[in-house]
C-alpha cells in the first residue's frame, strides 16, 4: 500500500458512529461521485445494509446517514438544520436530491433494506444500487466501512494495492520498533518524527492549521455538550448529565477531583456524539471523547504551557493511532470496543506521556499499558445506540490513559511487553471474539431487556 498522510486519524464529523454513520455517509458520497453524469439517468436508489451495519443500523442512524450522503452532503458540512431538512425531504416528501443534482422518488420501506447476513470481507458491509426508468442498473457498488470513518470498495479489499515506496518518501514507519529506531537514529522526539513524516505530504503550515482546527472542534463539542440539556435521541430516553456535572464544585484539596474533571470532559463530548452532534473522530466516534478529555485535563493542569504543545500532542497521538490502523483495527464491529476505546486510550496515553516529559520509549510504554488494560473489551451498545455503556466508557478510557502515562513515566525497569506485541494481541483477540460481542447488539449488555 502506498504511503499516505496519517492526519485523517483525526477528522471532523458527526455522531453517533464513525463506522456506522460517517462511513456510510462517505460511501454514499463516493457513490454519487462515481455516478458522474449518469445521475441524469437515475430514477431509483436502493440501499442494502449487512451485518453490523444492519443489526445496529437504526440505533447508529446508518439509514439516515446514507440518505444524507446520497444527497451529496459531506459529514464535515452537515449542520443541524441541513440534516433536518434532508431527512424531512426523504421521509415526509419521499424525495432524494441525488448528488445535489437531481430529485428522485424515494420510499424508505422499499429502498432501505436491512439484512442480518454478513458480507464476506468485513463486518460492516453495504451495497448501493442505482436504477433507470426501466429498472436497469445504472451503477451498483459494494462498500465496506472499515472503522474510523474510512471506507473501502469491494474491489479495493479484494485486490489491495501492492506495497509501494514513493520516491519522495524518505522517512516512514510501520510499527513501534521502526518508530523508535527513527527517534534514536535522528535523535528526535516522536512528535518531531511524526511531523517530518507528515511534511512529506503537506506543508508544516497546513499540518499546524489542521491540528488547530481539530483542537478547536474538540473544544466546541465539549462546550456544546455542557450547554445542551435534555434527553438524548432514541428509545432509551437517556438524560444528558454534563450540564449538571458542570455545576459541581471540584475541590482542589481532593486528590481524586481530577477523576470528576476528566469524567465531565468525556461525558460532555460523548453525549454530544450520542445526540448526533459535530465531534472529532478520534480515532472513531464511539471513542471520540477520550483524547479530547485528556487534552482538556492537561490544559487545565498546565495552562499556556500545554496550549503551546497542542500540535505536538496530536502528532504523537496520530503516530500511535496509525500503528493500530496499519497493523490491527479501529473498528468495533471487527475487533470489539478494545479497537475503539482501547486505541483512543493508547493514543491519549502516549501523547500525555510526551507532555509529561517522557522519552520515546516511555511514550510507547504508556501506549502499551493503556491498551493492555482494554484487551478483550466488547462492543455491546444497548439498543444499538452509542450511549450505554459508550458514554461512561469514554471517561474510563481517558482516566486509564492518564494513569498509563503516569505509570510509564515513573517506571525504572524495562517493560517485558512492547507496543507492537500488544497491538498484535488486540487484533487477534478481536478476531477470536464471538460476533455477538462485536457491535451486533446480539450479546452482552445489548441483549438485556430494558425499559424506556
């Protein structure tokens, strides 16, 4: 596979799920692009959802995301009013403005089909088909939402491109061992190596601006989560807690008050995601609050000293996140919640260790410790919603990240297990995990009876 920028480990999107909302929306955007001028021939669109996209699709708003995407609207451009307008057009007026260019008839009951079967190449499969006035196929495409809002076609997964080394790529790393070797060889930090890697694809100014926009979006989602009261959408009727938590007095003399602070940060952002609001996929939506909660805590702790290191923090997190994406998975449907909350906690722990003054080895140790204690974590959202246990799980992921960073920094001996080994173990654990516990709502907490 050709080398590419890792910046998209963090991307601005909408809740509640990167793989079940952002990914399907992107797939439908790509389908619109593939139609090109053939949009004029289309009279009907059919969406078929398989596996986890079907089993938890309504709770994750997968069906609505597909409708929005087929209207040619991208996740980062979606506002609350545009979302309501687009869904109303489809559900009340029975129309889709295909690719934003041609209005066609749409029947939800006829044109959105949920199958419990799994497509062969990934747990999150979907098929989009376009037909002309005679029922002939204009275009048909199978997509897989592979986690973190990333999408691959059936052809791409069946025939992945061969490993290529671009002539302009002078620095690259595929695992922690290679990353540490680069740090040692060039006498540089992980943040510096990550920046140099990214500069092969974008200017330093672009990278810094991108990271600043990501941080601002994270803070916006926190502020929105704190200022919005009421009930989260869906049959659970879960009350938002962040506005009340914000009113709590954090006693500076209480050594455990940081737990309350971090919990507030994480719950506010995770609730905003659960409401379908604008958040940062980091590296997924289900785990969107872990990294920003740790950042908000460090900002409160270090003040302007942290503000000057935001870009470095994110570059370290991006470098670690890329290792999970390359060598394992960030998809709950593929490897359980260990791949989402676990990866996010690992990324946050590494970046926190950097801020705390850790060297490259301590940073990778922090990442390893955080993931080690998420191994085997299932993905079993109640009612298919990214609410229970997902919201509180973000808080625990953030707290574990801070603990992992502290443990790694204070350690005097060499760790026996490395980051590469724990990433490999996480992926194998996910593959061995029963499918009922991988975002299908067929087992665990999700199978419990609940009352609205």
